[in-house]
């Protein structure tokens, strides 16, 4: 029986990496922080999910660096894009996972598998990756954005959640858009040098206060843009501030970071994924990758 595309994706990611036991196959290096989520004044009118009407709630955040190397140098290009995974509530009611590039290198699971396999062979068969990038605008654009990623700390970046969300208001009206989480700290580019520079910068920010992030729903003027995960959103019809995440401190026991899992399918009533060509395979791939990691 042919493996499901999600299993093939996970296998391809592992095939191209030397993954340590218990580590993630991507965004392996991570740091856990804690704080709270505070909904905005308008959030409860936009979505009937309880998290938007029940005041401050606990938040667990994992900041991460790209790639399968849990010791990747944080000032290396290999560490981009940066990742942010969030659990709101305890137990979590909403989990959000995004990275610091808007868009994705493929619009469907098959194209993403081709991209991963081309990356896996870039040393042994470099022409394959060159050909893939030459014939796939989405992958080429993603690689270009990665190379141009700004050098700014975790608390200064904007993280883009990949899939569109549908929010149902108390009156039954709906809004569909993407969610972005934007850090409000001022970057200190001079400090971002060295293998641990992003962790050091985060400690610097938290030692003198907190790190704040706006959680925003972005609704495009052309709803058809939501179907193409490879594209940045163009003109916006509406921007809705759903609330803010306030990061207060590093989690004392960082050893638990490897056992903590995040899944973009964890949603409260009143919120749902709006559907796209990648969502089903991605949700299953997350579950498979987590099960594989925790089985070591």
C-alpha cells in the first residue's frame, strides 16, 4: 500500500537530516518562554471563542531556529526562518505555529515533497535543486525571502501562521483571514552575533521587562489570495487586533522543551481552519512527526 503523502513528507525530512533521538526534524533548536494572552476589546465581537472573552490566560511559547540541528549557530543563514509556536490556555485552547517568512515554498503537498527531495540531493545532484527552483516560482521566492530575512531578535520579528482561519462572531457573521503575530521590541542588530545570539538577545529583553506581541487577523481584499499559501497577502480589507501576547520569562526547566508538542489543529469553538490544499497533509504530518520524535 502506498504511503500517505504526509508520511512521505516526514520520511523525506528525516532522510535529509541527521536527527538526534528526541529532537525535532525541523526547527530543532528551541527555547521555551511563558507569559499570558490578553484579548483586545474587539476580539469578543469578532469571534465567539471563549479565549476572546475570558480575560488573561496563560501562554507557553517556543521560539525556534530552522533546520534539524538542535545546536545550529543562531547567526547562521541556516537558522532562518525563525519559528514561533504558541499555546494559549491551560490546557491549551488554541495553538498557533508560524515562521518569520510570509508564504510557503509550495502550494500543495506533492510540490512540497519535490522541494524537500531536491534539497536533500543538493550536494549529490545540485542540478535537481537548480531545476526545481527554475520551474517553481513559489520555491524560488521562498529561498530569496530566506536569504533576505532581516537580522532581528525573536521579540522583534513578525511570525506568519500559514493557513487561513475562519472566525465566527456571536451574531453568526464570519471573517476569514490569516493570523500574524508581531513582536514589538526594538531590534539591537549589533548584539546579534555569535552562536547563541538570539537566546542572548531574548534574555536581554526579558531581563529589563517583558516582550510584547500583537496577534492580528489579516483579511485580504481578494479572498482568493487565501487559497494560495505561497503568496503574501496584498491589499487588506480589514485588520483585526485579536489581542496581545506578553512574554514574561524563560521557562526554568528548558529540558522539557523537547517533550512539548504543538499542533495547529488545536482550536476552540468559534474558530476553524478555512481549508486549503495543504492543510490535511500538514496536520497529519505534524502528528506523525511528533509521534516519531516522542517514541525515541
